[in-house]
């Protein structure tokens, strides 16, 4: 386990809190993308950026000089992932006229390649910590959503 992983997990926790505040506001207004969806997307975006930083630092440590280090590519990947999620919001149920599957779509965004990259660069504790944050978002926040009275998406 890398000592730095605790600091990196703190970044993910802060992203979870910030996204959760926005998600709770959306939840209170009974909007389709609520608490869990916002938390999953927020942690996913932060995790993607953290992994991009780690991969660039690792390449520099290994003396790879001809690597093109472009943090904007990482950011564009986050935007593409969130855009994919937004596109999923256009699918509505005929019965309820509300989008369904947003949380599932955001959890797919969360898992796609994040753990593969984290484990591939030997950041096992970081991958495990992110997994626990996602499980928290899916299960504990589901309880909070139900208490607020929002529909399950």
C-alpha cells in the first residue's frame, strides 16, 4: 500500500461530499438525477483525474521522456463519460415520463476502466477505497434518498 493513497482517497471523499451536496439539492426537488447519481459521477470524475496524475507521475519516475503529458485529455474523457450519462437521460418510461437507469449508467461510468487502471499501476488501496465510496453511494445513500422521498432511478 502506498502512503500517498490516503491523500488521494481524501480527494475522492471531498468530491463525494461536494457532489452529494448538489445531489441532495436535486433530490429535494425530486429531479431524476439525484443524490446517488451525483455522487457516483463526482467520485468517478475525481478518480479519473487522480489516476491520470498517477500515470503521468509514474511515467516520469520511470524516465519515459517521449511521453506526451496532456492533462486535458483526461478532462475530455471525464466530459465524454458524463455526456454519455446525460444522453442516457433521454430514455423515458412510457408509464412515468421520467428517465430510468441514471444510477446504473453512472455506476457503469464509475467502474469502466477505473479499477483496471488503478490496479494496473499497483494502487490497490486506492481502488479498494474508491470501491467502498461507490458502495456507500449505492447503498447508504439509497436509504437517504428513500427518507427524502425521491423515486429510485
